[in-house]
């Protein structure tokens, strides 16, 4: 490693990095603006100036920009010499001539990189007295505020939005000496990563609009490490909360990125960043509810119309405990339905509460088999699940049937970086450092091959080298042909057109020639044969190359793969439960205990009605009112992710711990606590009941779960228990500057109320405790002296852009290695047995906003969700004499649904794209794919008639 001297001290540094990165990795303070660790250098701001000396005899040196200076072995530099300081101070003073004096009212204040760098450059006096240039701000949608007067022209925003994330509608626009960063016309930013502008911008030009609705300063937020619950990628987040001014109830106020090297790095998608508002929804369940009549809820939109009554929590718990006692005596049957959006701990608690033979996954048979197939594929030692940095380094990517921008957004951002692999290889051959971002991007040549086969692709079509739009079953056929071409096997059983056969040969040749190919697929197409074909390709590449192949398989929900670990193959589905109930000839009463799951999204309406009719009572533990709650006799308020502690297993098999940011309002608590309380009230005793009643801390369940399920044994090591201390101190959730501890309730009293105690984690709900993230990875408040913004993360990394000190959070679950000797197509029953009677095959399609259950209830996101629509191939639309925007009715086995026609040039012929989970169409999700008839609707001002 090269050795350099900085201000008289010698250091060994990474010779592949520039001087600025080397200085920051050493923990030295060098101010900068335009440079970003994920986007490299462009040398636009001139703020990182240092002095470079020719040799030890040189007393004057020359001014250099450290972000544009490669490391030179034996180099001598100075950060603190007067010439460097004066130059940096002059740059700041020039920038501040037009910057407004609005720090007290700017929402960036207190976590502003510009403030930090101004202080670091010792610019404390403004001499300029002239007029400042001003701009007109734009409306950029429900997520982002725009205040252009604060801009310092660092170009970070457009470099991220356009160059890194592929957005087209935010640009640098200029006239004379003025530069404006915005859209050509006002309107919502179209890219699904626009929220990162809030963290990328070093000033207050772009701020979080949802946070503005309930703004407090960064130092007044209570924070803990968490995991995003809006997809299965497992991005790490740092939610922030503070008590409301009107009452003592805490309010979740924002979510920001929490750096994880192997997953999200520096960036989140907008669903993960802004989907948090469901926690504050008016549909939130905060009290224990009991049914007055047959229906608990008449309207999920208006809480005042609910036909229920609030009851004391003890009454609800006692009712549940009586059912547990009756079940223990054999006089009653408790049936538990788990959830892929609930933590491992909550699912395991319900499993123990009802007994393993009475516990079901909350998934339909098709989805359960798909997840068990993924679990089986990932157990093959010839296949490994790549991290997102590994995907970014891929030199060829094949995506099979997965619209990753909408189902696994952060993965699509990684694929976009992979498209530049050839460009980076060319740069290295020309001796251009990869951190020279502008120089590397100017190189010509074709992008790295990104290939797609499937029904729909969004937002990454501009980097896609080859796209074949076809139905899932055809995608699987082409995939199998690719695998056979890789191994030079000729299988006549595969029937493909000459065009698709040639495409298969070309794709196989590209993957075989690649050094680091990556295959991506997932469950969204609901086709197991497609997953088999993806695994076949990966296995063929492993056999061809003599090393394991990278296969990234996307699950749909945050803990989909986690709940799969609780079941043996071919068990746990809702269909299995339905069959058992149909065959049950006993006259024992049955109670359904549903854990954080809206079953209307899991099975068809007729099957769901049959399930509910087969039991006498329904108990629901959940966060929000939903369609399942309409049928519940007893409802318990369950804690959301930000209000609880637990474990999720992401789509690659990485188990991660999340921690409570604050205690929920009303009687909200974790689902497992309600079950433990009921066991504690139970008049019957057994080893199982007593064990559940003894659970006082989340680690108690975690340990029991790890001992019971071999593949989950690693979760015991994910984090310390509640007794862990650092020099006698807990980790503080509040900052050392947290204000208003007594004044916030001064109208009532001035004495300080003791903070609540956390029984589950070694963390305090106060400012007392350890604040340094280097002391514990539990600390999510990223701050360092002189670095108040999110840029301070480098102070807690092993090197800039590297792992956090202390290592990565999370442990891979330990599934026994099981080589797959044969890859035969799976036999998953068709969801719609009457498909032949229908004119169109319905295919599930997904939207970043609208296809995920919880984020759909967030205020900002709910304003931009599409109205019900159906996507139709252009030729099919012309045959049916339908135009863009026409209203049609979709006749399915679950009823008739209306929506607008969206004509697509890529929708496979003979199929209809139906948005999964979209409000108004969400009950169609369980029957996709299937068959349906499309009926035109004649509309007038007075009538609607289906034709």
C-alpha cells in the first residue's frame, strides 16, 4: 500500500482511491460538496483544496483539489496550511454571497452539510452586502419540497437523479450566469428514487415534504435501527419519532436511510422512505375492539362508522385465555394463521400458542410452494444469492419474469449500475480511475448486457440490451432453452419459435462469456416453472464455470422467506386448512386467530367466506383496519415495525434484527405480548402454556425460536439481550441535544416524567446512554463532532464506502446444503380452472406505489396511486374496438371490476395486465394469474351499463 504524509504524519492508504477518499477514510476532516462516496468525483465545487509539496524541501507547494488527485506513493500534503485554509474559506464565502440567511427556518438546519463545511472552513463573517439572486420554486409532488434559493450549484442532485438513478425529468437548466435545477414544468418527480435528493443535496434545496407536515429538528428525534417493511430486499432504515405537541402520544415523523454495505448502501426507494405514514393513519387500531353485531366494521375509510365497542384490554385478554384453556382441555380448537409481514417472533409465538398442528402460514398453496421452492433452490451449494454490490459489479444480467423496479426497487438501482460494467472496464484499460466519474461516463461503447424476458418491464428499459415480452410459461420455456444452450444440450421437448430459439442461443453465449453473470427472478409471476428455469440457468453456469453462480430470487413481502422456515414442504397453506375444516366431523367450536394478515389478499372471496363460515369466532391482531377486520369478533392492536423489536429474513436469507423506535399509542403492543398475556391469564397449565406466559422479553422468544428451528439458530447472535451494557450504560435512542424534556408538557407540570423502560433491548428511550455509533451498531443516530449531516457516516465505516465498523448487521440463516440433481418443472395447480371459458389470460403486474399493502395507506403515497386500470396489448385493443382510457368491466370468478384501459405495445397478446394489490382491485390478487372476460362499459351522465 502507498505511504503518504499529511501534515507531518505518515499513513498507509488505498492506492486505488483519490486523495479526498483517503483522507476521509483516515478520519481526517476535509470539507467537500460535489463529491459523493457512491458517485465519485467531478471537481465542481473546489472546496476540498489541499496543498501538495514536490518533496520535503518544498516549502510553498501547489494547490490541488483532493477529490481529483490520485494517490502518489511518497506524496506530501497539507490540509491545515494557511494557503489551503484561505482558499477553502474564499470558496465558501463566494458560495454564500447568494445563499439566503434562513438557517433558523430551513428544515435542513441542524443536519446541513453546508453548515458543517462553513464552520469547518472558518467562514463566520459575511462581508457581501449586495442583492442575492432568487428563483421561483417548483411543485415536485407530494414527497419533495423545492427551495432553489439555497442552491450552491454542486450538481449532486442531477448526478444522482439522472446519472445514477436514470431519471429524466430533473435537469440543470441555465441562462447567463444562473443555473436552475428542476423540471421543465412543475409536477411530480417521476423517478422512484427521488426521495434520495433529500439526503444527497448538501443544502436545503430538496427537503422531505412528508416530514414538513410534522417537522422537528434532527436532534429532537428519537431513533433506532430498523428494517424497511415494504418489500423483501431488507433495506436498513432509521425511523425518527417524537411526542406530539397536542398529547403525549409519540408520532413517527420520518424515515431515512441507514447505511448497510451489502443491501441498500446510501440509498432507499421512495416506497421505503415515504411509506411510513401508514403508522399514523386514521385507520390505525389503538384499542381492543369487540364486535357488537355480526360485523365489526362497516367502513375501513371512516373510523366513526365502525360497529364495535372498545373494551378494556384485560377483558379481551381474558376472553382469549378462556379459549386457550378450553383448547387445552380438548373442548375447543384454536387455529392460528401467521403472516409473511409479521416478525419471526410474532409468528413463532402464535405457533406455540395454538400448537404446530394448528398453525398455518397465511399464504395460499401457490405462494407457499413458490417460497418453499426458493428456499430449496437457495440451499444448493452451486448457487449463491448475491449482495447488491455484487449485482452492481455484474458484467451480464438476465432478468426472468420479474419487474424489479416495482417489486424489488433497490435491486433495479443496482442493475442500473451493472449496465456500466463495460464502461468501467474500458476506463481501467485506459488507466482512468473509476472515481473520475465524469471522465468514465464520457467513454463511448455499448452498455453491459442487461437482458429481460417477461410480461412487463418498467424504468430500466433504457439500459436493457434485449427484451422479450411474453407470458410467464413462455418465459420459463425460453429460460430452459438458455440453460440447455449453455451446456450444449439439445432437448427436442422444448418447443420454441425460431426467433426465440435464436434469442436463447444469443443469451446463453453472453452469459457464458461473462465473468460475473447474475440471474434475477422471483415470485411475482406466480409461476414455479419460471423459478425452475432461472435455477436451471444458474446451475448450468455453475457446471460450465466450475464455481457457484449468482441467482437473486425476489420474494414479495418482508418476511416471506422467514415464515417459510417454520413449515415442512407441502404444509402450512390456507388450502390445507380449508380441506381440514371441510373434513372435520367433530362438533368442537373453533376460533381463528389471525396474525397481521388481511386474508382477502390471500385467497379468493368464495374460499375466504367458506373459511370464516367454518369457525365460530375470529380474533385478529393487526395494525390497520382492513377487510378481514370486518369479520373479526375480537381485535387486538398490534405494533408496527417502528414500534416493536423482532427479526425479519430478507429475500437472500439474511436474518436482520429491528428495534422499537418508540412505544405505540393507546394499548398498542407486539402481537406476541398479547398472546403471552393470554397465556398468563390461562387457568390451565402445561409446559407449553407456562413457557409462553414466561416470555417477558423479545430475546426470550428469539432464543426459543432459534432452539426449535435449526435453520434459524443464527438469530440468537444477531444482537445483545436487554441486559447488555457498555461501561454500565444503555444505548441512547435520543441525541445528547434532545430538547423540551420538561417544557413539552409545561402546561401540565414542570417535573420530568420518567421515560418508559425497554424490556427487550439494551437501549433507553432517553438521551442517557451511549451515543457513539462506533461503540454499538444499535446506535442509528449518525452524528460526529463537526459532521451533523448524513455525510458523517464515513466516520463509522472501516473505509469510505466499506462495511460499518463492527461488521455488517445480519446473519445468513443456515439451511442444510442440498444439491439439486434434477430440475423438473413443478406441478402447481392452476388458480382458475375455468380459464378456457374466458377470452383473456390475466397476468399480475406491479406498481411501486399501489401494489404493497401497508404503504398504500400512507398519506403521500395514497395521493399518487393509479386508479383501477387494465393493461391491454394494442392489437387486442383494436380487435375489441377499445381506446386508451375507455372504461371496461372485468368479469372474474371473484366478481366484476371496473377500470380504465391502458394500451401497451409490450403486453403479451391474448393477456390482460391486472395490477396486483391496487386499491379497488386488491381482491383480484389471489386469483392471478387466471382467466377473465373483458366487457365494454357504456357510460353517460346518468347511467352506466355493462355491455
